[in-house]
């Protein structure tokens, strides 16, 4: 996993929501052009004077980008080329020797995405740390564990929280794999068949911090696999974030009241129906963000599948899908990190929601362990629970003799099962919900972040 604390040269400056998609690539294009100018000089295709003219022009353009002077809202990349020609004169034309626009833009997009994945990884780690911090405080907090919206077993609240930590580790690993395949340099592939000039592509890759260079120029100029992989990783991450948001909203519902989400992350309206916060910062907005991510990926893949081999598919539209996905993830992650960090968990409400039926699986195991068949054990318990509901008398208060009328397997030790803490404590296997297993999970989670360079 790439260390998010190490910032790449490419920056994502400016107001993200107001940025034109192409403008985000201007810092990366500066790096690409500088590196390509150096490569042409090393290949004796640029004189020292021409190289200095280009270097000075690119430095001037960098200052103009930072100051906002070079910001043609209609098409900033076009203004980049025009400005370079104004400043470097004839040397600017020579900068395109042996170079196609597709490889140039693909290289810039890859550089931008590498930097962006680092930033997203750091945001995911922030949410993971928030989950750990809450889990550390609620190892002994008991809650119903839901399966298809039905309470079926007793859990430690920490177990629920940590389940999302481990989902996010897989998202981190998928993004790390995206880094590996994005960090392949297409520059030097030419229009289609490679460059006529003696470019050292290995040196080019090193200069731009790529881990490798493409092996086939025809494949390189039409390759958008890295975008598709990022979008898939983004969609699955969005699904996990959506599930966490749904859990928070369900548990915050007054009918349960397990948690209270800080007012900064819940939308509520006043009498004039104006939202008190921006809708996209609400936990409920994560659901819509996840759906939009799926739409971006589906549209991108649908377009990609129709393109022939070596078609120069790198377009503003393809870039837009990647930019949109990244923006959505940033907002979703920031929203959930804040809501989990400030979440108030109510152990008493969680405990009050526990009822004897939630111990059904424990009772089935008890009967099966004493010779009853699995089906017979279920029949016995369904009859006992139905009777308890009708009479208002719980099974734990039923006389042993009455229990034995339904199954001879019952003995006096059955009443020990009606202890929710005992039910949790018995599930002490690796990955279980017992306090010891939860503490082990927390240690493993913290070690995972350290080993991934994210702590």
C-alpha cells in the first residue's frame, strides 16, 4: 500500500466542485512535458537552447496555473498548448516529435489518478481509525445481530463496527492493485507503432515515478483498463459505505435508538423546509452517491466495450467518469468518517432490544448436543417460544418439568443459556464476538494499518 503521507508532485489544487475536469490535469501535464523535453534532449533531438526555452516556458506556465491566470474555462488544455507555443516559439513544436496526444493525456491521467488513489486511501484509513476508536469503547456493549433485518444472535457492538473495518481493508487492497497497473508508462508509444526517436523509456518512467513502462505501443495508446479497474474498486467501496450508512440510519431510528448521529451529519428541516446542512454531507446522501458510482462505471464499461483495439479512447468523457467517482468517494468518506467519529452509542437501548428468541441458536445447539435432531430441536423451540408469547411467561421462567414435557434432553443446566453475556463469551474462536476475540481483532486491525503504512 502506498504511504498516503508521501505526497506526489502532482497536486489536486482548487475547488473540486468548481474545477473543470481538464484543468485538474494541468499540473500533471507540466510534469509530462518536462520529462519528455528531457528525454528528447538526451536523445539529441533537442538542442540545449531549445531545451532551456521549453524549461523556462513550462516554469512560467506553472506560475500562471498557480496564480489562476491560465484558466480558460472553455478548454484549459487547449490554452496550455497555445501558451506554450507563445512562450517557447519553435521549440514548442519540436516537443511533439514522435508523440501522440493519446499517450500524453493517458500519462497525465495516470499521474493524477496515482495521486488521487493515495488521497482516497488516506481518507479510508481515517474512517477505519474511527471505527477502531469506537470499537475500543464498546467491547462489552451487547446488541442484537441482524440477519435479513431479523435479530438472530447476540453480538458485541464492537463486532458490528469492526465488520466494516475489514470490508474497508479489502477496498484498500483493491486500490493498491489499481496503483500497480496504473503505474505503467505509456509515454514514448507514439501515435500507434512506437517512437522514431531514441527515447530511453525506462528513464522516462523513472523520471515520472512510474514503476514500469508499457510493453506494446498499440496496446498502450488505447488502454483504459486502469480507469475501469479504478471505477470497479470505487463502486465496491461505495457499496460498503452505503451499507454502513444504512446501518447507522437504521440504528438511529427512534424505534431502535441504538445510536445518535451528530446533527452535523443528519438532514432535518425547519418550518420553511430549508435544510440546515448541505445535502451531500448527510449520512443519507451516501446511498445516492453509491448509486451514482454504479452509474458512472456502467456507462464507462458500456462505452469501452464498443471500441476497437488501439482506438484512442482517452477523451474528456472518459476522464469525467474517473473524476466524478473520485469526488463522490471523497464526500462519502469524509461524511462517514465524521459521523462515526462523533457517533453516540447507547448501550442501554441495545441491551433492552435483546429478547430470549435471540438465543434460539444457542438453545438448538444445546438440544442437538444432547441427542435431539436438528429439525426436532427447532420444532420444540418454536412451540416453546409460541407458548411464551401467548402466556407472557418467558422460557427462562418456565419450570424444568414443563420443558422436559417437550424434550427429555432439557436439564437444569439449560437455564444458564439465558445469559446474553455468556452467549457472547462462548464465541471465542478467531473472528468471533467474544471479548477476547474482539480485543484480538482490534490489535490485528491496528497492526494492519501500521503494516500498510496508514497509521
